């Protein structure tokens, strides 16, 4: 289970967004991506997720990737459906999510079924 970028190039406009990027990320390793606005950090992550194909080179992902965007998003539906995300209701898991999202003090039965 590893992630490999080999001579990865991404050309979204006249000048390349990413050029000659190569690295291997193994299980348990942590990679920090830093740079100024417009340097290609988000593009690199989108390429890792398979959302942006390379103009040259290759990306190989063996295993699973978890990505948490800076931008929050909510699906159409209820608070409950956004938490369950298509899975069967399990009270313990549901309550953990409510607590992790700091919703326990505002959560009521009416809010639980509130449509977005």
C-alpha cells in the first residue's frame, strides 16, 4: 500500500501547474504539502484522488486515501442522511459523529430530520 508520483506534470493553463513531481509515500508516512497560493497544492491533492489526470507521467495509488477538504460540504437531505452517508443507522456511531461535530447541545429530533 503506497502512493507513487513519477515525473508527474499537470498543465491546466499556458504555464504548467505541476512539473516533474516525483515521490513515494509509504504507509504510516506523513507528507506535508506547503507553498504559496497558486503553487499547485490543491491540484496535487486532486491528482492524488484521480480528479485531475496528468498531462505526462503517472500516479499510482495502492490502498485507500482519505481527503478532508478545506471547504465544508453538505448533501441535499437531512442532517441524519448527511451523517449516515448511505449506511445503516447505528446509534453508537451516530452519537460519536454528533459529538465530534459539537452538535450534541443543539441536536433535537426536529433538527435530526431537517432538510437542507
